[in-house]
C-alpha cells in the first residue's frame, strides 16, 4: 500500500475510572486474548501498510511491553517495520505530548524520512476491521485533502463522546463539531483519517508555529471550509473504548455469535502477542455457558455470560455471571460475582460477594494470594 501508518495510542479517559490507573486505553484487554491496539495494528498489516509508528504516552509501560516485538503483526521485515515513539527530552523540546497534533510534530522526522505519498492515522482504542486500501481509493477518487472515516450512530444521549459530522450529498464535510453538548447529526467520526504525507507535514508545522496541539480542533475543524474534507462511511462493526460502560459492552459483544464469527472466523484475521500458556482447564462439576475463557485458566465453578482472560483461577462453588475477569486473577471458593469487571492480578478471598447494582462494579482487591 502506498501509505505509512500512525496509531495514536497515548490517551487516557477519566471515564475508565480505576481501569486506566495502570495501563493506557490502547492496552486494555479485549475478547479474552487481545489488546485494544491489536485491531488497529492488524488492520494496518492486513492492508499491507509496511511501516507503522505508534505514539504512546500515558501509562505506556504495559503497552510498550506488548509492542516489544513486531513479529506478531508481521512487521518484522527489512523494509518498513513497527516503530514506538514516546515523549523524549531533546534540545528543542522538553515537554510531554500536549495533544495529537503535537505528538505527530514531536516525531515529524518519521514522516519526513518516509517516501510513501499517503498517511493513514488511526486511534489505538477502536475495535473494528477495515481495509484501509478502500479508504485510500475513495480518498483519491474524491480528490480529497483529508478523508474521515465515519458511521451513522444514534448518539443523542452521548454526543459528548464523539466528533459529530454533517455531510452534503457528495459526502463532503460541511460541519465538524468535537464532542458537542447537543448533536445536530447522527454521523460520528471513527478517529481514522487519510491524508497526503506532504500536506500533513505542512499542516502539523503550521500548528506548531501557532502553538496549536490538537489534530481534530486545529486541523479538521479549522480547515473544514478551506480544505476538501470528505467522509467515508463504514457499515461494519465498530466500537470505541472510552468509558467503563463502553469497555464492558464491547467485551460482551464478543459473546454474540455474529460478532465473534466476524472477527475470528472471517478473513482477514486479528493478530496479537501470543503467550506460551496451556489450554483452559475445566474440572469436574464445572458449568460454563455462553462465555469466552482464555488459555491458562482453570475453572471449577459456574461461569455464565462472561469473559475470562488469561491465567484466571475460579475456585470451587464460585458463580461468575455477566462479568469480565481480567488476566491473572485468583478467585477463592464460594465467591459470587455479577455485573463486575475484576482488575488484573487481583486475589479475591473465599466467600466474597460482588454485584454491580445499576452500573458496572470495578473490583480491586490486593490480598495475599497464598496463605500458609
């Protein structure tokens, strides 16, 4: 593909509450065995984008470890590759990334040293499958300056989460509002953009000169009446992880056969870093219904309508319903968990009871795992 990729993966959201205290949003575990960023990386790889830069910042340790080897997404090659950029103190700059445009500016050499004519920019917290070649073809046919991937979404009650677009009959962007209080359109931005590389360099340098930092506000919205900005509508599954409710709903979507089949049984595949773990083990008397159980887990109790991540131990007579159990959790005997997200590496004492009433409950327990 005649493009390089940039994945914006440095953000944080207060709506994620305790779940983002130890990891970036792009590193959030999804569907039992994946991380949120795996979907954008897989889309880049499947679209034959050979050179991808990932911009990280907030709580980047877990994310950087996940990206430590590029082979999992087939970027381990002589030309191109996977590049991870974190904020760096230099002679010219000693600040953190102050926004998405500033993050690109601080790593502008990545763009200048590349030769591909186009750039695909994607968010690291989107869960979807997409062939970016189709977006690029649309971008070229429209003679667009910037193409924004968007979709129809009923966001009347939650418009403050999205960028809202209004398109004319030719799909050219007439209006772009970033997280308005009241939405005047049901077309939302998916955080995926295509732009010519030289033009992106020019716009980013202009932002830096004027002390502007945000790609959406200071480029898309500012230039909407000057540049030819078009919307490319997608109609397949897409979800954005920006709150605890989003995260819970997205994982629960993978319990639906049609969503699971779309991501895992249809071409192209979604790739992730593989841990060397044994298959999940179900002991005598175990009951598991409509759930995802990842490798390395040992199940003894009852699990219903839940997502169990890697290396989870569920004790005898436990009941897990409508819940997400993150990696490396030990759940003691006779424990009841419903409508909860249990944070990774937690140890839940025997005979515990957790139930989310009206909202999803986040369980954080740092008990001693082994008592002698």
